C-alpha cells in the first residue's frame, strides 16, 4: 500500500510508540524474579484496544486448512511474512478458538504463551528493526461453539464472517484493518464439496478422497474481509463490465431459483462504475449461504448473503437489489479503501447506505431526499444511542458487532447528504471518485476525508463537518431549514 510522506512520518512515530510498549512489556517479563504472564497488546484502537499488534507489519498470509466436517476443528498451518518496525525480542499474534502445537520464526522453533486472545511469541533470535521475518504457526481452527463471528456453519459446510474482530477466531495474525496483506488460501476438503475463497483460483488437485483448492488475492486485504466457503455449491461464472470475472457461489440445489438474482450483478457493477469509477479488484461475486447470520457482509471479492433474503416471501425486488448494491459498493468503500481505525466505520457504512439509497431511487422511485429527511428526524436519537457518526460509543460487552448501529449507516449517509448540499452535486461526485482512487488498496481516516473534501471543493470544510461528524446534536441541514429532529421519547 502507498502512503503520503506525512502519513509515513506519522506511522514511523506510531511505530516507535508501539515499540516502546513491546520493550516495556518484555522488560516486565525478562527482568522480574517471578515474571507475570505476558499481556495482550494492540495498536491503540479506541473501540478494540487489543486488536492488531505493535512492532511489525504483515505483508502476506499463506493459510492451509484441512476440513472434515463443520462440527470438527480444521487442521491448519498459517505462514506469515512480515517486516519488523521495531527490534522484536518477542511479539504478539491475535488468535483464539484453536490450539497451537508449534510456532517457528525464521525456521527456528519459538516459545509461545497465550495472553487473553493474543499469543505472545518469543523467537530463538530477536528480529532486528527493518528486517523481514517469517512466522509459521501449526494450529487448529475450531468452528464449534457460539461466538461473535469467525466460522459460520451452513447446512452443508462453513463460511466466514469475520467483521469486525473475528478474523483471529479463524487464523493467527494481526486482526486490524490497518494491517492489510496479500492472502493465499489452500483448503483440503472431501472431493464432493466445493471450496471458494477470496481472489482468483490458483488451481486444484485431487488425491484419493480429497481435493485441495488454492486461491490468491491480487490486492491487499484486511483480515475482517477474508472468506472461505466450503459446501455443496454451484459456482456459475459470467463476464461483467470490461470483461470482469464474475463468479457466484450458491447452494447447488437452489442454483436455478437464485439465478434471477445473481444475473443482476453485471448491471449492478456497471451502475456503480458510473458513479465512482472502475471496480477495484480482480473478481466479484455473490456468496449465498444457507445459514443464519442476521446480516450480509462485504467479504472482499465475494459478498456474503443469507439464502433467506432471496427465497423468503416478503422482501420486494427493489429492496433485495438495493441490499446487493450496498454490499457491492463496499468493495470500493471499506474493502479497497479500508478504515484506519474502527471509529472510521461510518466511511464504510455511510457510503454503502448512500449508494443503496441512490440505487433504490433510480430503479424504484424511492426518493433519496425522503430517506434523508427521515434520517434527519431520527438523527439526535441515533447519536444519543450510538454516539456521533465518527466517534461511535464502544461495543456493548459481549456484543462486539454492536458498533454497527444506525448512526453509522443512515447517520453516516446523512453526513454525505449534508456535504453534497453544501458543495453541490458536481463537486461531491468528484470527491467520491477522488477518494476511491487516491486511497485504493490502502487505509484512510475521517481526517483524510475532510481534507480531500476541502481540496476538491476549494473551501475549508473542517468547521462545517466537525459537528456533523462529532457533535452530540445534529446541525441544521443546508437547503432544508424546515427539517427538524424529533425529541427522544421519555
């Protein structure tokens, strides 16, 4: 990923601070007569303080899974290539919901100990700052038990749902969107099953009763966006705009019934490209799982949907398609341009809601302005319940996905509407295109968005956007002096 000189400088300063945490933690363990158990570390995310790991950046994952059944642990090997940003006498990996049998660093056996949902690794030889190093973890990956994401059992296999902080329930690594990396998946499963993962197929090989499937990404990816689907699936393929490779993953028994929906994807991609520019990845598709998640999810190049949204009566066609566009738009907003920290979540969900609402207006006549007025009326209530759009309150204990509150969806879209009202539609459209182009394959923050809005509009937008993003009360809506917020009922 690329960074501006200013951002690189900030990262170096941040790396030095994180290095100090590592050294301080190491001295507690190495210098005491009765060393305490090493503790979990993080990169300082306000909402998820123990996610990510200081002292290094991961460049690539190579993950092998051996699948037998969706109620049995998978045998796994995770290989990581990383670069140290500080001298590392030891370092942490995020990992839980599996058993580690061995860890090697640069080919030599390393010591390791659990610390909360971290694993603290002490290599045989310290890793110098600036040096590349490899980590090989032999472990299991356990899909059993109730939890908040990770592996999700389907009627015939497994899929992943790692958002926001559940990637480390599946494989060890640095489970924070600021540390994006390339991924290779190698999955061995009974040969009657089909395996699909992010990116493109790199081949498959059958030996005896099992087939090994390999997939590779061509663009960096956050851990929360990883996807491996295992089951009795059909994988219809088609071409999208400009020859884009489209492949869907659907229950084989439902392929004919679901075709009326999956066939809409080329049109959806073309619609989004007219709005914000070329699709940012190597492939796209819809993964329809016979599972109960309670949500749809923008896993990179392969968005996850519950089967019921397409097969149960009661969902109008315009609504289903607008939800499909919501997840597709995340490929630009959230996947290609990932949040720097989880407080930037509104940049993901606000934009996806914005394009969902625009699609519903253009294709079904449901006016965007009506949805925005309704959101405005509820905005103070949303802020009271969930915090301001760019400073959401922390997740409810035991419910980490509770950060996905209405204030980051319609509340985030309302911020975009207010900005468009202020700078005009032509400037706003230029801003949207510039945003996804400038930060493609990287991460970006709320401050970056405000700065780009200022640059594109030619006027400082920080004073205008600050109360919209961080205020406890909703500011007046430009162009709509009659809009009022509703009081919260007693």
